[in-house]
C-alpha cells in the first residue's frame, strides 16, 4: 500500500514526488524509461527555461543551489518583431530580482532531481516499469509490467504525469481536446560570435516566434516556430545553410552564428484534458495541459500544479481522508488549477494569434503594442510577473519554503 502513486517519472513526476514527500507518506513513481548517466552533451544538449516561480519551488526543496550552479541566468529580455520598429525590454533591476529566469540543460536538472529522489526514504522509483492499467474501488489499483512480470500497486491517491499522450489519462476515460496550431517548432543549439551577457531574445516573425535563450558562454538555445513545410525545409539544410537561414530570421544582435547542433522538429499542438480528476486520480503537467512553447510555460505551469496540490494536502495524512474527503480535495484542486491554466492558455494562444499573422495592418499594431508596452512600467511589470509565474496567489512554495 502506497499513499501516492505517480505515473510518469519525467521531470514533472520527480518534482511531484519531492514536493509531496512527508514522513507520514510513502510514494512510488512508475517510470517506463531508465535513468542512465549521460556524459556532457555540449552543443547537442536539450534545455529548459525555469521561471522564478519554479526557482522558488526548488529553493523550498533545498535543491536550488545545486541547480543554480548548472543554470544560466536571464537578467535581460529583448522582445522585438522582425522588420518592425517596436521593442520591449525587461531588466532585473526593474523588479529587484537576481534574474528573470534561468536556462538549464534537461540532463543536469534531471540528475539533480534524481539524486534527491534516490536519497529520500519516502520515495520509491520503479524504472523500466511500463504502465498497463488503472482502476478504482476504495483505492487506486495501478497495473504495470516490470522485468517482464506483471505487478499491481495500490495507492490512496494517484498523480497522472505521463505526458501529453497520456496512456493513464486514456485508461481513466478522461477525454481531451487537441488544437493543431498549423506550426512546427525547430530546436537547435548554436554558438554565436558576440554573446550578450545573460540576455534572452524573443523575436516575432511572420511565421511564428523565434527564441534565443542563453546557455552560458557562447551557446544559445534556439526555439524557432515555423510553418510545417518551412520547418521540413529548414531541417533539411546543412549546417551552413541552417546558420544562414537563422541569421536571416534573427538578425545580428548576437553577431555571426558560428556553429550549430543537429536540428530537431515536431508539430505544435495544444492538448487540454476535459477534467483534471477522476475519483482518486489527479492530472498534472502535460497530461492536463500541453502548451505552445511561445511563453515557455509548460514545465513551469506543471510545477505550479504540484505547488497547488501541496497547499491542499500539506501535512494531511492521506489515510485520514475517506472518499468524501478525497472528492473534496480533487474538486478544490480542479477549481484552483483550472483558473490559472486557462489564463496561461489564453495568454499563449493570444501571442500565437497576434504574432503569427502576415496582415500588414496587424504588423503595425504589433509594433505599436511592443513599443507602448516598453513605455508603460505598470503594464510591463504585470506581463513580466505573469511570465515569471508570480501571480499565483499566496502559495507557500512560491515564497521559497515548505
């Protein structure tokens, strides 16, 4: 018998276990993959952006110093539209912060979380454990296959964290909506000639946004949204051709693009679950909502899902909650999280609609909007705090302590 079963041991599942661990609880993570030590990947490394809300959560967990040592800070953000005059600039000095966010390699973050999970006496990690079934009576019964043997796990509460194509969500009969943006994202790392210290760039083009995020030194992570046909064409170019195309789209604010990694592309879709709960099962992360990358919020929103659940459970022994208590918990979790999730979705979809349109008049409106935002400190502060995830009420984790 476990208090909490977490289906999916990616970054979100690992974080959920660390946040919700407690001396009165036993938690099991069921993960289909295997965590193998990986050598430094250099220019080929995949990365993730952390908002200040996520930094506060890691600080509360006592993990931030280890994570910060491997992360690149973002202290300045430059937002512009290709071929237009409007520009918005954000700086840490305007908000009395050490950074507006951070960028870290996925592997480095995963290693930090895994080390903390393996050191916990309350958390059990089942690797190479393939989810097969889930049903509920008085408890949650999770079926999975581990080392060719079928196993069964009983838990008082289950968190579904197995991603946008969640098998567990489907097994629970929870419907979901899929929105196809008609775009693809091309991801690559690059080395530039004249890096700008601690500066991230968001450049809106006629086909979609192009983000350049600092990785430290001369390295930047490129996240480039394009029409699907153009993405296929771009990924088919050799290194020199890709660098030239990226240079044309981004410009010369970082000097010449001198080296590029292999390119990875995937279609952009948003998925939203019809509900965040089914009995004793709660959806978190991409199983609940998978977002467009324009606002860089998917992982950060997922951590705020976990922070919201922590606030509701806190030190409560789950054994004391009967079916009515679990139902009340699930209803309150859905009520609270749906509000912020919908707000973040509307914000991201609005940016996609506003900045992925080639109408000339709309181009002028976009430029004027960026220029006006730069001149209105209160409005710019609201946009910045929203992007940092710091408009999420008075949650204790977002204050940096448990």
